[in-house]
C-alpha cells in the first residue's frame, strides 16, 4: 500500500508536515515486522535504495525517513520535531558529511525502539561500512536500545570500522564492557552528550590482554571519575581527544598528572577547554617528558605564547 506524504501527515498530526516538504516521497507500508524483513535478507544497502523514493513504515507507530545524501551533522532536525533516533553512515572522503542518514520517527520513543533495532541489525550484516553515527533526540539521553550481544556482533563483523559515534545515549555497564572488549584497535569511539555511571565508563577499559579500546574522543562534560578511568593502569589508549568538557580545576590537575604517568598515548587533543597559563605550563612540561607522545593539539585555545620544546 502507498499513500502520499501530505495525506499521511493529515492522518498523523503529531509529526510536523513541513519536515518532508522537499522530499516528494511516498510512504511504503511494508505490512511486515522488522524480523520478517530480516528473514527476507534485507540489508542496509537495499533499504537505502528503497528509501530513495519512499518513506518506510516499520512496525506500529514508527517509520524511517532517509535524508539527502549530503547531510551534515549540524543540519539534524531540532529537538521537538518528533524524531527519536538517527542512524548515519559516512562518506568515505570526509568526516563531516553523512553518506546516508535515516531518521526514525515514532508516536512515542518506545514505538521507535523496534525500528531502531531493525536498522541496527541491518548494519551488523553490512560489511562495507567504515563509520557509523547513532543519535537520540531529547533533553535527556535515551537508553541505547540494543543488547550487549548485538553490540558484540556489530564490532566483530566490522573490524574495519574507523569510527563509531554515540550521541545523547545512555550506556550501561554491559554495553560499555562489550565496546571496550570487542572494538578494534583502529576504531575511534566518539561519545558526545552521553550518560553513564562511573562503573559503566570504567568498563570501557576493563579488557585484559592486547585487545581493547585504543582511540577515544569525548565531547561532553567529564567528571573526576571519568578522568581517573581514562588514566587508570588498565587503560591503554593510544589516541585521546577531550573537546569542550567544562573541566574543573581538579580535572585539569588529574589530566596533567595522568599525562605525566602515562606510557601509551601517541596523540592527545585538548580542544575548547579553558586553562590558565600556569595550567598550560604544567601540562606542557608533562608532555615534554612523555616517552611516547608524538602529537599534542590544543588548537583554538589561548596559550599566551607558551612554547613547547622537546
């Protein structure tokens, strides 16, 4: 069954009609559950092909809408427009443009969960992906609606992942443990606006042996416990980026002391974080004596002419 977008919005008034004014699409009512579609061997590629001309209705009260190919993160529809989750794959030649983005709309967040899990399952079996972005919509982070086993399957099947971004999601201990254990050492984990307990964040670094998380970017407020976990003895990060973290005095001291005692970092970025001249000097001295660090990026910050000499 097909129905014109305008007619659909008249029947589903909670979804603003202006969102898809320029898409000129129809909605494809599949009449099947996500599991039935997976049994028919649907994958990310053929869902993307179908959605070039249609909006796909998945389950009760939720549907998927694909945006234009050149969709940048800053163009995400604002909060309050009734989309609940976003899944994107990235273009191979840029970090700032999504190759394909699916917005998941639902009458309620809960009704969007099944649709999100369906999309997540599609990604597990698509071997061509190199970067993926998950995001939820709302003032409070939404519980990441996949099981630890699904996370494990995604990471095992995608050893070529360059980056996995998680924005505005709530992660539990088991989910973080799976990420920290099964993520490939070449994969960057990028967390922004996420919620997790102290023990959940520490679980990212709980893996023993030669495997485990090696690249991490945090663009969110961090606490002393977060900094302590980053520089704990079990953590073997080689690349760390801290961006706009609203660091307090104690966190800055912890970072400097952590750099001084760290033996594994090769690259360290500290961007959009205010520090005094004295704090910069202390950090630079720790960096100067670091045995493995090759790159320090403090771009866009006031360093008052302070120079680092190795």
